[in-house]
C-alpha cells in the first residue's frame, strides 16, 4: 500500500470517475486504474463498483476512503511539522474568498503575504459559500475565508473578526434624519440586494425578517447585483438604500460617510472565519494567513469589546 494509491482512491471516491480522478491527479487513466487494482488485490476487496455510472463506492470502500483521508492528512502533518521547526513555509495553498469580502481583504493580503512568505504560492479564487463547502469536501481547496457559522459537519471554523453591517441611503431618504436606525427603517421595497446565492443577501433578509413579505411588493423594476460596490453605486444614482459590510466603507468620501447609518444595539454583525475540512492539518500555514488577514482589519473588529451588544447574523443558505 502506498501514499499514491491512497491519493488515487480518494480522488475516484470524490469525482466518481476514473477519468476525472486521473485528470485531477495528473496521471493517465490506465495508470490510476492499475494502481487502484493493485491495492484492491493486496487488500482482497473491491473498493468501487465499476458497473455503475457514476462509479459507486462499496460499503467497505466507504470506510477505507475515510481512513485514507486520515492517513493522507497525517502525512501532510509531517511536512507541516518540518516547515514549522524550520520557520520556512512553502508550497501551494488553495484559498477561496466570498465576493463580499474579497475586494476589501484580497489586495492587501496579496501584497503583505507574498512579501512575508515568498515560498508559498497562493492560488486564490472568489466563490460563493455553497460552492466553497463542496470544494472543501472534495479536497479542491485548502481553506476559505467566509461568513460563519456554517453548521456543516466535518468543517472546521477559525473565527478571525466580526464585521458590522451598516445601512447606506440615497440623498434625502427619511431615515437620514435619525442618528441610529433599527431594522424597521429598512424599507425592503426600496432596497438594493445581492443576487441569490450570496450569504450576505440572506443575512440582510434575516435581519429584516419582519418585513420579508414586502420584498415582493410591486415596483417599476428590481435589480439584484452580484457586487457590493455596485449596490453603493445604484443607491448613489437611483436612490433607495442598501446594507453593506463595514469594510466596504473604508474608501468612502465625506458625502458618502454622511449617508451611512449604524444600527442601534444590538448591532447586526457577521462573523468572518477561515474554514477548512475536517482532515486539514497544515495549521502553521493557516495561522500565517490568519495573522496577515487580521492585520488588514481595524482592531475593533478583531476584538469584541466588553459589554458590547451585537446581533450575530446567521450565514443561512436559501
């Protein structure tokens, strides 16, 4: 039994296809099939039912695949221990970031992390939460930066900071007469929202759940954006309002800052975490990312102030 054979077995179990698994492992399909056959012969069992499409895992195969994941993770831990002792992080790290965080964290992260850890090759992509969960389970990602809690089995969460939601209004909106607002001040028939599939959209709807039926009220048009900055521009040019994460206001000019309003206590916040699958062991590298990300956010977000009342918005999926 070899580490390579275990990698091939996990790949076939993940993609339910010998062809797809071979592509992901960068080997030919005959090579992968031959190695898995050798392992099956050695163990005297069948791991996969090749007569089904997509390929099915046998009952014993399920247990062995889970054990193979643990074994591969333990092998990775050896490399992590060596890198930690030598204080020399290296290798490829695949990271996903949800779109409502990426514009405010990614530019600074790339600049600082590459300088601090030049031997680590970051492969970063924007993905929505549901896609990230699937990719983590399929070992296609090392980690992701997103809004939690996910309440998903075999997913580990490492909270980094808490980001307040603020309301952003068009000029002359009635709510601007108030210093602080409440959820009832969010008129859903006038709000600009992210597209379905974005967890922040669901968080905003949850915040204003008492008015949810009003979301379907008749109006001349309704446009849903996939970009937080587009929401701000829509308000600037068309009026109405939107709800933004606080980091989105960092580059606001004076006029724009005059049109934001914070919520009364308890403030609505979202928890931002690095998440991995349950088998992830490259904790030294993960910690290096966590440290660099934390430097990019205001200290008040990193540390919850004592006696500060907050409303922890759940990262619910539609």
